[in-house]
């Protein structure tokens, strides 16, 4: 491997360019009232924990009124808070407290589809075909002599077909996800003005930005042509092109984001948007973060990369170059609420592959090995220039729940595929805070909307706080050093290394990752911190499946 300089814009100062952003999945973070479902007051009570962790911002997954057919990604009112999670006042308090602690807050915006309980959809199904009420969604007549065949062959991301008929209705409506998530027609001007207004509603309340759900899906190809392949939300790292169908990444989406950018730019304080766009190649992703569109896009190529030095280096270089070509920062993402936790993925025999959920019939990850690699990967991720996203619990090294009984599963993907796809519940299990409390301190009582495995006790916050070498303390230390050395705003330079190693300098920090099982020779530099141990019994050696941060000699 040769030296190489990858460029980022080190002169720009907006906070989001270098921010570490922590994803809170509200139903599973902290429960204040004991109903087993996390809520906004619960999150507010734990903000000091997040401030101490050393992150810059919090992204909240949806907490809006919703029948919860897709855990809140089915919104029935874009301007409220579901009673499950609290009230608008609770939200205001959360924003106030977060800002007082120096934390920014990003909320989720779900524009591709509403809930089937949204007033617009209710009006649509109560109105005749061809009515203005229906025009906000994608209703079509069926095929065949009596219209009983769907309008095209599109499949839902969650399994089954992407079209349904409302009871007693002849027309079909499109839903790329669950049948309870009808797709909006973004060619309709009212849809556009409504969402600009929703943006203003939350900006006026003080949010610092939006995570935009399914940002690549809002515009569909004219005529809705057939597409033989499965529409997939998340690739498995091998399926280039899977999201190239007529429902994804159409040029028309960009005009929407340019309009939204104008809305955000009218507000003070560097408000931002981050695209959830599962598109390839990186050059296409970069189009979402052109100077007049969004600010960031999740880097899913990084999330999907295997435990493989060459693959990771390729992805890192490719992402930095693509983002730099439009003056945007890269993001680095290892896990989120839609993917098997990376502790589990890295403990599989093919480390880093992304199964769509793990159940007791599947290969069980090696928990210790997965955690060891996850800690090393965090050392790499948090040393890279740009912005990084953390998913709640990863700072604890939390494993996936891989033996969750089918009876508890709630993911519509599990139900729509009759269990063929295990789904995402295993990464959404409530967080353990206190090892010997009911619900591990998630709530005041024992209730949790998904059962927590016994092994979670070991990962509880109170077991790790101030415990030298715990994953939590490692995250805290690494985040502090990242900030101290300005790594988010740094420049990356690769150093020569063996095939199973990555060695890079970012400013005064030299990062060494050993992807192999055997120990390897450590390059020069004084040890700052190690993913296995911060003492170095054998100088000049780095153990397998581990990482170290060294001080670059002479700096
Ligand atoms: C992406 C979200 O992250 C996921 O949880 C959701 O199911 C789909 N979009 C549909 O909104």
C-alpha cells in the first residue's frame, strides 16, 4: 500500500462537518413511566450521560403520533408527539436541556410515506377514484379485465407486493414498505408545501436538523415501469445495483432537497439534513450533498464493509473522494436500528456480512471476538475525518439479541415474509443501565417492549462506568482525544503496512488496526490508547483483532 493523502475541506467550520452524532431509538433508550416503552422524559433524564460520553448531537428516531405499524416510521401526524413518548412540552424540555448541555438535536423526517391513519390517507380512501384527496398518494387502477391484478410487479421492501387495496376498494395504492405506509405522490404541490411547513414547525421549536428517511425514494420513474428484482432497503454488501430500480434515486428527488435547503438556510445556527439514501455508487450518493442540497448522507458502504483491511481502505478512500468532490463531509456509520449490531456481525464466521436479522436457528456470533473487533473498528471510525454516527448501546459493546423468540417479533419485515426474514428487532432491545435492577434500569419496573437477554447485565452502564478498559470508558477516552486533536477536521495519510493491517496518520494521531488473528509489529509511536489494553506489555507488538492510537513521532 502506498502513501496517499485524502482531502477534506478543513477550513469550513459548521458543527455538522465533524460532529459525532448519537442515534437514540426512543422506544428503547430509557423509559420514565414504566410502560415498557422508552419516552422523551426518559431520554431527557439521560442527556447528562450523553454529554459525558462526549458526543456532539443526538438524532432521535420518530416519536410522532403513529399506530406504530413500523415502530413510528408510519407517521399519522407530523406535528405532534405520540402519547407513548410524551407530549410536545416534553419535546421542548428535551431540546432545552440538550442545548444547555451543549448537545444538538436532530429529528427524523419521514416524507416518503405516511401512516394509513394519517388524515390525508383517511380522506383519500373515503373519496372516489380521481378525487383530489387521492391525488396526494399513488392510487392506480389494477390490471386484468376486472382490475384484480396490481398495477405493476413492484415488491415491498418488507416482503410481499408493494400494492394493496383498501377494503371495499377497486383501486390499488402503492406502499414501498408496509401496507400501512402508503407512499405519497411527491409530484403533487400540496405534498411539497406541507413538508416545507413541517420542517418550519420543528425548526421553530429549535431542532438543529433532520434525518431524512428513504431520501432516495420520494420520486418514482414516470409510468411506474415493472422491476423484476426485490426492492431492498439495505444491501448485503454484494448486491451492487440493487437499489437502482425505478423506485429509487430518481433525478427528481434533488429539486425537493434544494427547496428544503432554502427553508433551512433561512434559519440561524447551521441547521442540517442528513440523507438516508441507500444508493450506489458513492458518486450518486454525493449528489445528495451538493452545496445546495443536504449536508450529509449516511455512508452505508462503510457500514456494509467486511472485516477486511483492503475493503475498508477502498471504502474510506472512495467515500472521502466522493464527498470532497462536492465539498461535503463524509460520515462514518457502523450500526443503526435497521441492521444487525456490528458486534454481532463481526463475530460471524464471515465477519462483517450483514444478515437480515439473526435468530436461534442461525449461526450464533462469537460474542467475545465480535466485541474485540467492534472496539478496534470504533478506533478506526472515530479517527477518520468527517462526521461519525453512533447507534445507542454500541458504546457499551452491546450485542444483538440473537435468540429472541418469534412470538415477540414486531418488525413488519418478519411478519410480511412469514418469518423468512428475521428482521430488525434484535438490535432494538431496550438498553441496560443498571445490572441488578428490573429491566436493567431501562424503566422503573420490569416492563420492556422486547425482552432483554440475561447477558445484557454484564454490559449495563453501571458495570462499565469508571471501570478501566470497559468499552464505555474506551469510547469516552477516544471521543475526548478525537476532539482534543481535532481529528474530525483532520487530514488522512496512509502509511505502508502488511496485508492485514491498516496504518494511517490523522494529524498527531497514528492509528493502527490489525485485522488478522496473529500479533504484528507495531509502527513507531508512543501508545495513546489501545482497544485491548492501554498498557503495553510487549512494546512494538499489536495483538490480533485490535487497534491502537499512537502519538506520531516528532509531533
Ligand atoms: C428506513 C428506516 O430507518 C426504517 O426503520 C423504516 O422501516 C423504513 N425507512 C421505512 O420508513
